[in-house]
C-alpha cells in the first residue's frame, strides 16, 4: 500500500471458522465507521458496480435481518 493511504475499514473472512472480522483504526467512532461504509457505497457507484445506494442498502438490510446469513456456529 502506498505511504499516503491508510485503511479505514477492512473486512476479512476466516474460511476455517466461517467467521468475519472487521478492522477499523483504534479510536474510530460510530460516525467515522458509518462514513467509511458510505465511502464503499460511493466507490461502488463511481465504479459502476451498482447504479444507486438503495440497490445495495436493501441487500444490506436483507443480510442483517435474515437468519440464513448468520455466521456459522460450531456444532459439538
């Protein structure tokens, strides 16, 4: 990564445990984190991956609310 760039939001998935992690800079606030998420959406629109924000926000609500998209839990 170039020296003049910094990561403000990173998402990773652990394939072995089927869990997700989100990394944000230490001390980040809720508004700063929301802004980082908005930046992702704006970049997707700029890069013509999506046409408008509602195209992705409706899917975000679906993935948050639908139990089938929960992280996989270990069964013992």
